[in-house]
C-alpha cells in the first residue's frame, strides 16, 4: 500500500462542525459590529481559537486587551459547545463511517490531527473515537497550522515516519502544514478549490482508491 497511516483533520473533514464554528464566531462578530462572512470564515479553517479571533478583530478599528480577547474566545467556545451538545453520528460527513471502517480493515493506522481543543468530545459524540489509534489536537500543540507540529506529533503517536502518512484536510492552512511536514495531502471541500494539495477529492470514498 502507498501509505501506512492516514491523519484526518476533524472540523470540516470528518464532521460538519465547521458550520457551528462559523455561527458561533458570527454571533460574536455581529455583537462587536465587525463584518464577518463565509469568505472570512474560510481563513479560520484549521487555525486555533485565539488566532481565529485575531483574524476577526482585524475587521475592527478598536483595540482589545489580552483579557478582553480571552473573554471573547471563551464566549465563542461556550456558544460553540452549545451547538456541540446536539451533535450525533448524523453530523458526520458523507461516507465517513463506511470509509473509516474500510481503511481500518485494510490495515491502515488512523489518527486525528486537529487544532481543536474540543476534538475528543466531538469524536465521542459522533461515535467514531474508537476508529483512531491516536489523537493529536489543540491540547498537545504549541503552534497552529500552517505549522506542521500537529501532524508530526500525530505520525509520531502512530509510530510512523511523516513520509508514510497521508493527511486529509479541508483547510488551506492544513494543506500547507501537511506539505511542511513532508506528507502527501488529500484536500476536500474549501481546500480542494485551491488545487495546492497532492490530491483533490470530492468525496470520502475516493480515499480508498488513493491509498490502494
Ligand atoms: C479547527 C477549526 O479544527 O479548530 C478552526 O478548523 C478552529 O476553525 C480550531 O478555530 C480550534 O477549535 P476549538 O474547538 O479549540 O475552538
Ligand atoms: Mg478543518
């Protein structure tokens, strides 16, 4: 097989939580009178909570203290977590369950490589936690994507070399992180439109052909 392990981004790849990130940030931005739309939201894909806030605040003329920023990030997370409460297996992307099952049967090691600090909660709520041999997330990294840290740590947790792993990403920042980690990358969703990845896929089922 071409790869020994696959590292999946979470939000916008495995689960449709990207829409909840958008709605939660939109609520904060609207209250602050900052313009925020789906195009700006695409810049937040793969980017940590605080780095996302900094991008949103670029749309304001006001200055915010570190304490105010901390509060805004907490507020966003609590709105976001309310959306997550209703999360079920129905929020998984199309073909995710069947493809994870197939890839596991083929003997591939599977990991999550996400900037989110809510990753384990989301994996458990959608009942896919058991598929993964490792979870590298916002709790074990210092640098956010496009830095390769989260993927390098995921490969390490799997006991594999970076070159043996394929990353699956919906974020431009994530594709850049995979490239910086010397990993091939399959882009889906927003990232696929930019044609900067090794593969551009339209659906999850195509992963089986890529790794075969
Ligand atoms: C990434 C999302 O997976 O996680 C970003 O694409 C988000 O939009 C980041 O900002 C951090 O998520 P969380 O759940 O820790 O706020
Ligand atoms: Mg993502």
